[in-house]
C-alpha cells in the first residue's frame, strides 16, 4: 500500500502480529502465505520486522512478546487523541497510548466494548 493510501482516514492501513514467539510466527506466515519479511530500521536504532508486499510494507511483527497471539488492525484517523477520548467515552478499554512512535506517528491500542482489539494511528506525515 502506498503512503498516500495508508494516510487516508478510515482505511485499515496496517496490520501487526503480536505473540509469544515472533520467529515461529514469521516462519509460519512466510511459508503459508508467501510473505516476505524484512527488517526495517527504526529511528531509535532498533529494527521492526515488516511484512513486505510489492514495493513496501503492509504490516509487521511486534518486537515485544505477548502472552496471547493476536493480529491488530491499525485504522488511520486524523487525530489519535480525539479518537481515544471518543472510544473511552463509548466504553472502550485503552490498552496502550495514546503514544508517539518516532518515525511512524501517534497511536492508541484499545479493546472495543465487546473486547475486540483494534488500534488507531495518525502518521507523522499527516501532522506536517
């Protein structure tokens, strides 16, 4: 997906896998779906395992281990803080953030009132 497509409000522009064993998850999706996984350098000197389709990434694998494996969909919004406040007042649980991720943008991860995890993101390029 192009940067322009990713920054369109309302679009599910990114997916991220989290779980207890990132190496096994990457191997599974590489073998089953044919995804190419590439390390993407981050501004803080770390790297992020991106899922590459065509010319660019469509998602990645969280570098932070999690007890339970899950996929999170990141939906692009114009203002993460406003989205988080609306979500909380509508009964969502805030799991992480709102927070800045240098070189990426500002995001929040939440559970909707039924318990499903979803995230919202405003990319840095949208704030300039």
